[in-house]
C-alpha cells in the first residue's frame, strides 16, 4: 500500500544510503526538486511567458477582493464556465498576502500544486497503490509540452479540475475500503462513513455548480464503471444477493453507491448552474452547443492529438531537442495505449482497486472522446484528466506485470524514466513573450497613464505587469 513512512526517520535511526533506501527516497527527492524548480520558474521566468487568459484569472481575483465577493462576480463575463471552486480562490489569497502580482501568482500556483499533489497522494493511499506510485506524481510535474505547462504548472487552469478528480476518486475508494470492513455491524461503521460520504457529496455538488466539465471528466465515467460492475454481477450470479456478500463484494457495492450518489449530487449542482446561476451571472451556456458535422477523421484527430499534449511539435527539426521530444511524445501515446490493452488482458491478475482504476480510465475516454468529437472540441487538453489516469494505469501495469526475469521488469520503468528526462532537456513554455509589452507598460507608468483602451490580448497582461 502507498505510504510515506519511508521518508520519516525514527529517533535513534541513522539515514542510510543503501540501494533500497535510494530507491525509496529518489522519487521523493526528484518530486521536491521539481516543485522547487516550478516555484523558481513562476517567480523569475514565468512573467516573461504570459498570455491574456492567465492574466484574466488574476484580474477576476482582484475584482472579487475589491468588491468583497467570495467566489462569483456579476461584474465579470465568464467565457467558458463559472469559476466557483477554481483558481480565483487561490489568486485571491495570493493578492491578500502580497501586493506584488508576480509574487501573488507564485504563492497561489504553488499552493494549487500542493493541493493537487495532496489530492493525488490521498487517492493513491485510499486506492492502495504501491509505494512507487510517487513516480506518477514525478511524471505529472514534468514539462511535457507547451499546452501541458500552460494548463498545469504555469497557467494552472486545470489544477482545480484535476485536484477534484483525484479527491473524488480518493473519497470513493475511501468509502469502498470502509464498506468492505463494515460487515454485519454496518450501523457501528456508519459514523466513519459519514465524513467521507458528506465530503464526497458536497464536493460533487460544488463541482457541478461550476458547469458540466467535472461531470464529464469524473462523475459520468464513474457511472459507466458502475454500469459495467452491475452487468458483470448480473452475468456472473444467477440470483441477486443469493449468498451473503464477501468483503470485496461489499466494498464494490459501496464503491458503486458512492459513485451513483456523487454523480447525482454533481448533476444537481449542474442544474442549479444552468437554471439559476446562468441567469444571475454572465456566462456561456453549453446547453446551446450544437452538434458538429460527423467526420470519422475527427475521432482519429482527437486520439492522435494527444501526442501534442506530450510534446509533439510539427515545426521543428527532427535532429534537435524539440525533435527528439516530438518522437518521445509518440512513444508516450503508444505506451499509454499499450498499458490500457495489457491491463485489460491482465484483468484477472490485477487487484480489484487497480482494475477499477483501469475501468474508470477507459470510461473517461469512452465518455469524452465522442462528446468532444460531436461538439468539435478537439483541443488535446480536453483529454488531460483521462491521460493522467492512463499514466496511473501505466505504472500499475509495469508494477504488476508477471515478468519472466527481474531484469526484464526494470526495462519498462527505465524507458519511462528516460522519456521523462527528455522532457526536462528543454521545457516547452508558453510561446507568448511579454518583454516588449513590459517596456510599454513601464513607459505608461513613467508618464502617469493609468487608464486607457487596449485589446483583450494586451490589456489583461498590461494590468498584471503593472501591478
């Protein structure tokens, strides 16, 4: 089971550097180094690589602070979804702690990264992942591509979404674990279930208040997983509940019930969003989204587009660092696809929780690829939650696969480590550079200009760079 106890030195024990100790501590050291690097990046390099969408998030937080609002503002146009449980809460805190917007952004994003990692480790703990699951966290902080860095480490747009995903899965597996241990004395175990159950429903409802995205990336895949479990149970049991449920079956039942109620809670939140909040606040309403023309090539484009998420560039020389990263992105797509196929082949050998993660991951692709294709939303980042779940599946398959010899067991892991190292050879950052705009902002401030007109793509960045 996943644990961090290996990092804690007991009184009277000396820190050792045996091969086993190095193997246990190395990923934690790498993870800490990555985190420190990203904080350094946000503070000293990030301000030179900004775009208007990133600055708009800071402006929203500033508006909320100035108007005394907590999460939502009537003086804001929400172009994609309502920011209910989102980045603006962290940016608000950052601006309260520092009047320097660069420092405020660094504080907020650093906190969001910590929350994201905390939610992942909670999920890993509750799902009973092996100790080496920390390598997945190391992978998730790698600068795979411009788009990945934009929505995760730098822009942080997807950090709340991904944190909610892992927190939800962690809570569902937590309830599953408690349910499996309940036995015939279920009333006695109702109190321990109350806390994670209430948290799950509250989190799902608040996630639904923001819009339909979390419903698609997390809760509908859980429902598809429940549907699979129900069909599998019906076909493998002649009579429902013919015999007393075994602990594993009882845990699966609690997993299914938690998933169903969480989905209903998220759906209720989305109804409040579309019927009430959408009329109070100015926000794009996806209920008016029309079906795009059907084109089989679009489905392949969405699948193939995932290579861009892992660093593929079509405008670089083959024999260059970016060219090598592009080749590696294709290998990543093949590895993740192969892991899902091998996982299905190994389904009888995988622990129950590992198999459930595999099913949820596959369900996420099955739900989101058709919806993205039918709505014309083909950006690679829309499959990011499913891709990160696939990274977890890749780790589990590598860890659980019955290798014929020990050396063969190390090979897939070494390949993944090599591919991760390639991403750091030249981090792909947000392409926009704001050094020229900063010179213009400095001139405006030096001449006492504080108000004026500019395009969206320049005005937000100018406000942030001028503090």
